[in-house]
C-alpha cells in the first residue's frame, strides 16, 4: 500500500469491525420485522445507506479523496459481486453504489473494513467526509500537504458525541494551494491552510457557505490562527451551530442560515467567546501530534533525475505530441504539473459521451488500480469533478498510460472543458430529484462532441442538479442547469456566470437567465449561450469574463427570442 496515506491503528480496526458487527445485527432484526422502517432508518443512515427511487444506495467514505490500489480493487470487487458492475464517483470524492441488496450491505461493509474503509458518516446530520484538493501533496502551488489537517479533522469528528445529531448535515473542505481547487467558499466550513513568513502553519476559517435552496458564499471569521488551534476553534464553531442552529425547519437548518441571521460579526463573537471557554479546559494540538499525522503523508521515494535525463524526457514527450495530435490534446488537458521534476499528475476522465458522468465499471477500477501500481506508488485520487487522478506518473510513461486509458474509456481529453460535466444521478436514481440529470448531460455531450470547438471555447464548467439540493453544484457552474417540476413535467432552469473559486477566481453564484425550458430544449439553449459568448468575447476573455462584462440581457434575448 502507498506510504502517502493514513493507515488504520489497532483501535481504528477494532472500532470499524465492531461497527460492522453491530450493523449486521441491526439489519437482521429489521429483516425479521423486529425494527420498524423509522427505527431502522436512523441506523442505516449512520452506515451510509439510503433508500432511493429504485433500490438502496450505499455511499462509501473516501477520506479527502485518497485511495490505495488495494482499496480500489476492493471497490471493484464490491461493484462486481454486490452491485451491477459499476460504481459512481461523487462530488464529495466518495464512491456510491446504486443497486446493493439491503441484506448484503453488512457483507459489503465487511469487505470495506478488510481494506481500512467504511461508510460511517457519509449520511445523516453529522460532519460528513472532509474533502480537499485532488492534487494535494503533489501540487506545485500548495504551501504544504493539507491531508494531515483533513485526517486530524476526520479523527476528531468521527462519532464525536457532541456532534452526532446536528441540526443538518455538515461539510468541511480544506485547501493549501494558491488556486482553490477544493471550493472552500461554498462549504459549511472552508479552511485555507498555509505557512507564514516564519514557516508556521496557519489557518483561515471561512464559515457559512453552501448551495442548495439558499446558495451562499462563506464569510471569513478568523484569519491566521496557528494550526495548533485547529480543532479547538472548529469545536467552538460547531458548538455555536449546534446550540443556535434551527431544528424546526430543515430548509433553514444549515449553518449558512445561522451566519446570515446573526451576521458574520455576531457569529464570530459567539464563536470567540465559546473558544475562550474551550481553551481553558481542552488541549491544543501539539507539534508532536501534528508531526505524527503528517508522517503518514510522507512523499514517496521519487528517483532523483539528472538534468540530462529530464531534458531527454521532455524532448521525447514533445516528439510524441508532435507525432500524435490526439495524445497532444490529452496532455494539454489531462496532465497537471507536479512538484517533483520528471513526474506529472494525470486526470482520468469518466466523462465519455454515452456514460453517466462519474460512473466507472469494475473493469475500469481494476485498470486504474493496476496503473497506480505500475506507473506510480499505488495511490489514486477521486476529484470533486467526479474523475480519477493518478498523482505520480513519470513523464516518460505518459504516452503508454494514455494509450491504455483510451482503451478503457478513461482517456477523454476534456478535463476543464464543456463536456467534463459535473452531474448528480438525478431522477434516474434519487427519490428527491425533480427531474433527470443523466439524459441532459448525454444530450449536451452529444451536441458538443467536437474537440476543436470545445477546446476553442476555453475553460467552461457545466454543472447539472436534479433538484434544489444541488448535489451537482449547479449554482457555481459557469453554466448551471437545475431540474424543476412543472405540474408533473420535467423542466430545467439555466444560470450562467457561477464559479467554484478555482482558476484563481473568487467563488460566485450564477444568475438565472429566465424561465425554465423543457428537457428537449436544454442542449439548444446551451448552444445559444455559447453562440453569444463566441460572438462577443475578446481574445483574453474566458466564458465567465464575457458573461460578467455583457450581463444577462444578450443571453436572455437570444434564448427566449428563439422560443417565441
């Protein structure tokens, strides 16, 4: 197993194994009629099991999106033996199974436990899976590897007795890079971690962000706090939320509503007062404890390559790109600079036309695990964009990897482009959805299945959600699509100009263009939006730049004039 990830202690193993045994007994009691649906609901949710439209859905925790090849092979086995041969990569860097048999879920959890995985706190009103940059630890622009912070938070928050029954689900994201690829501004708590001029680790706390029915950008309530205060200050925030968050209305129960009601300043005052009480009795993180956890994320032993070897590798890569335009396109969009000379991080896109975004088969999982071992150090990441990432690929191996990725349907060169669609499962699976998402994504991919055109458009994030819960993060899509119900028929609301905060931009909520449109019209509407952009953009502008300069009116006029 790769060295650069957390390994279970004896306590962790015992805890998870006991949890599996408990849930097995609870499931048997339910199937025997000894527990009601309502009694069992709270038990299954605490073990990641939802009841969806057609079958149960099991959500597996992948802490901060980091997997070993051993773990990914176990996920492939689960897909093959307990599901329909595939799993789904979620925007929270987790893996979901859409067709498990309820009676077999304890067996699945047992398989997970055997490879140091679980489904604890992937659902319910608790602190969910902590997420971070999919390039953490290898990104050239990060201050330090943020996964140690994520792991400290995971250990602190798992089955925390005070926060096991919050007013609502709670999401935390951490970023240490100059470019925020973790979308910290749209989380309940977003943490920016970095080193100051003296080299001390510091934390900025952003609170009250979120999407859903009331999309909000987070507010900074504390900057520059020493990392040794990370957990005590988080505890203070959680206590204030737990005490004052609304429990009478689930639509107004998120921390973003509380921060807006109190104002950021008023919320900060309560948090600071609570923090003073906590500091009087609670221990701070010591350097020894921080170093202990950071030791799990020690970089692998990269070979030191001389200048002549690096130059030869770069020359060989350039020659391969010149010889094969398809390979060159893939390198341009799917290969990310690495902090270690001679290596690269690689995005393996799941966004192939005709395949639901984020869906991966057991065969593909096995292939990715094998590539992680052969080309890297046995490590895989799951990205916020629902793709796989191999963090440590030698530049000399890129062409070989690309050929195999294409053969497995994971070599689409569309990372960052229009067809790299973020999409929730929607009405095909989710009982909460108002409309289907997957057919809309496929219609858009088919309509714009022309690499030259999509590449010429430049970076565009297109996000689709099947309902106001916003699992597809449509509010922060450069183009956002939301499924709505109109008297039993599926319609779609379009917004433009949103941004999740990456590519060195500030996060922003998109603006709704106008009335919703039918499913058959969505791809045409997207086409009209892009026509306006192409007609009016300047050479240095991206799509979002053009939208912000022009405003909504030109887009609105083009969209709805065509409908009249």
